[in-house]
C-alpha cells in the first residue's frame, strides 16, 4: 500500500515537472485564470478533479 502511494506521488511530481519544464508561461497563465475564479468555483473544480482521479484509480484497479 505504501509503495503504491509513494509511486503515485512520484508520478504526479514527474508529470508536474514535465509541464513546468515544457510550458512555464502556460502554467503562469493558468494560475492567473484560477486566481480570478471564485472560491466556490475552485472548490467545485477540486471536487471534480478528485472524483475523476478516484474514478480512474478504481477503473485501473478493476482492470488489473
């Protein structure tokens, strides 16, 4: 369980690092857009992302 968690955190860091490496100005633009949204919209976005992520993990777990 811990191994899988550490592997997942490493994968997230790898993907985020690639995004910052490939398109740092795009990341800056996205941060500015997010800063202009309301707290409620950010919460809904976070909840949607968490739901999508957990759904993907369940599908992967089911298929393996």
